[in-house]
């Protein structure tokens, strides 16, 4: 990569060494200048950059998701850089916008790898988007694997792909959590609202399996086009089936439109969305009254928790980075991604794609400050954490 890390293999972040007290500073200065004069030049202290690439939606319906993931990554990178970088080398995030469009994910990722030469990839968004990268061979040719893909789809997990590292639970695990909660609440008749793409299909299949196993009835399904919030047809079909509960395999904009439509149709069904829905953004879009009671699966702990080191750290870093920014589950997810990647880079030695890949494969169990991530050669699942939050009447997510 054209640079070497510090010889101090035990150094995690660069810290200045303690200097001995000099009793005669003038004499010391003269000696130093004499040595430099003999050398003919004054050496400049330079540090290399470690470039990390991200391709995600920063425009379009999923822009809030892409921007929140990016913010979490930036917050941790800023902390590491402020503490001296990774063995003296500065982390730099290069982000490109794909607008949640598969063809743009392919194009932007290829250009990013060719022009910016990142040593690792992080924070990609979308099942179909990442699946297309795998099928096109883009990641294989680059010898790289995105870490922290914002997808829980089985297509990106089974069989274990060498080119993807997850930091979140699978959609199957999320759906099982929803079905278990609905069973506890006495719900018997369930519908599934889903996006018409690989993400939605994966969630629908997981729901069908989980409902069958739990002995609950699937009374209706309804889909909508990816990248839109055109949900009227799906909402009408599902509402007509009068379900007691609805599993929502949908992104934030579509989720907000669906909740609004269902409530305006008079449905009192329990609505629970997968983690890719940002609950507070739903409340902002449709108002607290309509959003009240919406359940959302979470794959990271509550960002406002003061009991976890990672959430306290994130709060500190966001204040330093931008006083107007506040933590939410998606920002925390991006922050955890960054922590795991930096750990892999530090263990890699010289940060090349192959060394980082090997380091992540050998990561084992890593505590990110209260969030546990596990990797092995044949296990890139990362985490199985799930929980459900509910929007209260003030638009706040509570447990």
C-alpha cells in the first residue's frame, strides 16, 4: 500500500512517547540542528491515510438510513483519529451515493474501488444491492468484503459468503421475535406487508415458516414496489382480511404510508416492523397519533442507555462531531460497524484487503462496549441480538 505501520506491534492507537527531562534545552536544540544540518534536510513527520469505502443511499427514500449509518461510522473514525489514528495512520471514509438502486450500487462500488483504492468497505445498504455485487463478482475481483451490511437476508448468509461480514441479526431472527411476541399477546390471525424484491421475499418466507411453526394463521399478504411508498393496494387487501397483527417487511417511507393507511381504514391490528424501519422517522412523517403503538424490532440496544460503554461513547462522540446530531438505533448500528472494522484493521498489521479479511475471519468474540460480535472462518453472522420497541404517544421508542 506504499506505507508501513509503526514497528510497535502492541500499539493500538498512536500515543506520543514520554520524553526525558532535558536540563539544558539550548544545548539540546543546538545538537539537534547540527545533526539536521549534516543530513541536509529536516524530516517531515507524515502519516498515511487508511481509506475506507462506503456505497449507500444518500438520496431517495432511504437517504435517512444511509446518512445515519454514515454518521455513526464518522463518529467513531473521528474518535480514533483524534487519539492518533491506527498506529499513526488516519482513517478516511469515502462515501458514494447509490440512491438504493442496484445498478448504481454496482457502478459506484466499481468506481470507488478503482479510483480511491480503499482497503475495506463498510455500511452498505440493501439486500438486492449487495447480492448483485456478489453475483457480479465485483467483491471477488477486488478481494474485499463489506462489513456491516444493513441487511438480514438469508441470501447474504447461507451458505456463508466469504465476502460479507454482518453486525446485525438475520431477518429470520427478527421475524421469530415478532411471531413470539404476537403469540404472547394472543394474536392468532396475521398478515404480512412486504417489499416486492429479494428483501421482502426473504422476510415473507421467514414469516410463513415462523407462523406455521407457531400455529398462527397467515390470512393475507400485500406487496409494494421497491423505492416507493405506493402502498394503497397492499393496505386495502390486508385491511380487508381483518388481521389481528401485521408483520411489516418494509423500509421507513413505505412503513409510514402503510401505518397511516391502515389506521385511516379503521384497522386496530398490532403492527410490528422489521429493524430497517426507523420508528421515530415514521412518527415524524405521519404524526404521533397515527404512529402510536407501532412496534419495531431493534438489532442494537437502546442508544440512550447509560449502562453500556458503547452508547455512552457514541453520545460523547456525536457531541464532538456535531452538537445538532443525536443518537438513534441506525446511528448506533453504524458506530458498531466502525468499531468492529477498526478492530480488524488493528489486528491486521499492515492494512491491506487480504490482511483485514484474514483478521476479521479470526476475530472470534469481540466486545464492542456491550454489543458482542462474533466471527469465524465459516461464521460471519456477527450478532443475534433482537428486541422490540414501541412508539409511545409522544413519538418516542420505548421498550
